[in-house]
């Protein structure tokens, strides 16, 4: 079974970024996931919005941008300009989340809301009409290679239940510790799209074999 993968370039070898993006694309991955971190909202600094422009010059696949920053509004314009297909922002520490999501939506790209492991699914109930995807973090955000938090499976199921009566249902995306063992669990709980980094880029079997292994995990 072919699964919907958003390959996280946070785990790519940036010395060979073009080659690895091309290899992932050739293996049939649906899109790329780009983590923008500012060292304040999460205890790590990754890359700025310029990486979106770099990836857009390499691939025409959708670019799924995740803003792990204190002030997402100051990054949105650059994300759009450089070629993001979707922008996901955190519910946490954002008193103006409704306005932020409206701004993304008004730019004619997909809007997403991100929920950390310690945040309840009920926190997003009043903004469901403004989102195209719900990104459920299955690790604490900020670093790649962490272990999947199994308690988040209940949150995935709760998200599925919350949106079941909507005419246009947001995609349920999961991010963190996804591999051939945890992917079937998240899929069974109701996830539609899987952000995967280490299990693709750090697998000693190589990129094509790792993606094949992920696809076969649902058989």
C-alpha cells in the first residue's frame, strides 16, 4: 500500500540536498516537510525561510512548511514568496491564531494548525473552519530522531472524531518518531499524512529501500 509521506529534510544530508531530494521524489514521496525553528519557541535553530526557495528550485512537489517560531506572522510573507504550498503554525502561545490562519488562507495556500503533545485537541475546536490540516506532534518539537509518544494515538483518534461531521475534512498529519513500526499505529488511529525524516534519510538501507519499507509496513 502506498502511503502519503511528507519527507522531512531536517534529517537530510545538506551536503547532498539536491541529490537526496531528487532521490526521494523518484521513490514516489508525495511532498517535502520543512521545519523552520527560531531557537525561542523550541530549543533549537534549524533553517530560515530561504530553504523553501532552495527546495523550490530543486522540486515541483508540494512544500509543507512547519513554523516552530515565537512570531509566525513575521515569517508568513517570506514562506509564501519562496514557494510554500502549506504553512502550519502552532496553537500554543499564539493569542491571535485566528488572524494568523486567516492570513494564510487569504494567500490561497493551505493552512495548518500544530498541536504539541501536551496540548489538548479541544484547543482547536473553534478554528476548524480555517484549517486544511491538523498536524499532531508525536514527539516534543525541536529535534529530529526522537521516539514516538504512544499516548498521542488517542489524540489522533480524537481529532478524527472531532472532524467526522465536517463537509470538508482537514487532513490529519503526524510528525515525530514515524517509522515502519509506528506508522501502522498512527494510520490505524486515523492519520492521513506522515512526516518522516530519520526513517528515510538515516536508514542505512538507503532512501529508495527505506521508502519501500514504509509503504510495505501497512500490508
